[in-house]
C-alpha cells in the first residue's frame, strides 16, 4: 500500500465506511479493528490513491490520432475546423468514451476543460470526481458585456447540472484567444463567486512570439481562422506570464496549464503569486512545444500536478505513461538522474494534483477522513517480477491495463477489468461513429490524418466499424 503521505505498507489494509476512509495500516490490524467489515482481498496488487488528472479534455477523445504529426501552430488551427463538425450529442458520445478510459486507467479525479456541458454529463454518469472549467474565448472588447453575460448564463447552467462530486470553474482559454480586459472580467467574477480559474499559458513558441511581438502564426493564420484578422494585434514585449501578471489575474486559485515557455523570472512570479501549474509532458513533447522547466518549478516550491491533456494531442489518458515520460524527459534535459525519481512522480500524479486543484484536504493520499478514492494495480504479471520497490514498479513498468479496481467515494466503478455502471460496448460503438464523421471532415479539409490515410483501416469491416 502506498498512502503517498506516509511510508509504504507491506500487506496493507484500508478500511472504508460510506464515502470516506476510516483506517489505514497493516491488514491484520485493520481487519481486527473492524471485525464486522466485508473483506475484499485484492491479491498481489499495489493499493494507492486514484490519479488526479490535472488537465484533460475528455470531449476530444474521438479525436485521437487524426492530427498526429502536426506541430502545435498547425495542429490548433486544424483543430478549429475539426471541432466545428460535431454536434453536442456527438461531443457527449466522445466525452463518455473519455470518462470510460479515465476509470479503467485509475483516474478518479479530472480537471476537465470544456466549452459546453458534455464533459460534465459524461463524468457525472461515470461517477468520477472533479472540476469542470468552462472555456471562454474573446478578443473583441466591444463585445465584452455580451461575452460576460454568456459566461454567467453558461456558469449557472453548469452549476445547476453539476453532481455532488463536481464543482465548476472558469477557463479563459489562452493569452492569444482572450483579451486582457476579458481576463480581468473573468478574474473578477471568479473572485466574487469563489471560483477556481484555469488557463493554457506559455504552451508554445507561437504564443511567446505573439505576446512579445504581435507577429507569427497566431497573429495571422489563427486569427484569420477565428475571424479576428481585422482586429488590431498589439505587441506587449513580455512573456505570457508577465503579460498576465500585469492584469492581476494570478492568485492561489489560478491553475496555469503547460508553462513550457517560461524563464526563471516567470517561475518566481508563479511562486510569488502561489499559482499552481499543470504539467502535460506527453502533449508538449508530441506537439513539439518543448519541455517545461519542472526542476526550477519544484525548486521554487510551486504546486505542480500532472495532466494528460486531450487525446487529440496525447492519444491516451494513461497516467503511468505520463509519469514515465515526465521522469525520462526531465532526467534527459537536466542530464541528472536526481532531478526526479519514482516516488516524486507518483506524488505529483496524486497528492500534487490535489494540491494544485485545492482539493488536498479530501483527496490525493490514503488517510483517514479523506474520500475513499483509490485504485489497485495488479502486479502479478511477469513484467513486474521480481518486485523490490513498488514505486519503481509503478513508474517504470505499469500501464493503464494493469489497473485492477478503481474506487471513487467508496463506489467501485471498475473491478476486475469490468465497468460496474456503464455499458462500455455501447459507448465505444457511439464513439466509433463520431470518429468516422471526423475522418470525413478532416479529409474534406485536406488535412492528413496519419496512418488512416493509407486505407489500412478499410481492410476489414464496414465503413464506420471499428477494425482490429
């Protein structure tokens, strides 16, 4: 058992009553203290807190693989067209597939970013815990009042629909899609209502170039795609972090996602304002954005959590793979094996994420009084033998297929590789239909979609069917 906030327990036991953990310790002691409890023996497994996915877009799950080899600027421009092809019902089907994958991957909490309510409904039906950050776009300050009125309407609708395990925050998308006045208005509303805020910040060199000099792909191609080409582009001569700092939007309730293109001065600003950071190493690497300076952030004491980002950029929501990628990337960049180890990776993916989201009092570690959000990882397979150190086994060797059970608030959502409350095959079939529509839309736009363009997927099954 890995409580994360305490040392490893061999032959560990966990006592649960209702939604909460009431005991953690050696199994003989726990069973003796609760003689009437039903005992569930998970065999040769590692019991640990459920993963806290600090940044996701589960409504994009059906998008995985269609823009595999695009660099970030081209990828996000193409994504504008692809996103527009789906209906709300199709986004819901895609989000349900994402929730399904999260459960089977050992993710118990998601911090999901979405323009609509598809992610909220899908996560609620699945039984996940988390927060929905409602995405906001707008660079035309003449429409500021109209935009904020729409934000308040969407916020009220989302809060009314949110289940007990979810709260709702706001997500000004990024410095290149949100004006400074809109950032300030959203920040003011969030502070007034006690809401958390998230924003994609300093993700790419295109963003850095746009904010500093008002030039580059975002100043031309992206704005043209969004219909903003006639609006003035103003160079600010600073980094995205310093740009947002001057508008007083940073505070402990702000989650800055990505933070790849940041300097040491930027890191000190984040620490001074107690801003949390969501690290998405696979997405950043795949899109050619770079590697976040994690060592500097941790050295300064910035709160950091781990996120998978969307399957449109990272393909799978496998937090084991995310931890492994994080460890390898930062050791390679720093040329230093001491910069990150397996226990630190697990902490960032669990309690670190809870701290970044302000949920550390309830989730992120196995402690009495916290929600019973935990997973068990099957380590009986040959690729785990022999095991001397469980943290090492998880980070270097495990993957999402090794998850044996996922429990949220005392409810087993996934057990022995079966979903307890979802029709997995129906969800997959609906998502495959959505994917066929996306393929057609991407082809019509002349955007290459990787291997699917070669026609390999047509060799078996009818159009729209999933093939082996």
